[in-house]
C-alpha cells in the first residue's frame, strides 16, 4: 500500500513540475512577444510622426 501512495506522490509531483515549467515558458514567450509588439508600435508611431513633417 505504501508503494502505491509513493507512486501517486511521485507522479503528481512530476505533473506539477511539468505544468509549472510549461507555464513559465509560455509566460516568457508571451512577455517577449508583448515587448516586441510594443517596440514595433513605438517605431511605427515615430515614423508616422516624422513622415508628415518631411513631406
């Protein structure tokens, strides 16, 4: 009986570690994509500000 509970605890721990790892990876990727989008939007805003003045 103890061996069965040990297996349940080990399996649950592994599942939790995998879920946390996946969430961290997804969060980092999302954060990176958000930063890239902000930088691109800022660049577009600067270009649109400069274009009418130079024309």
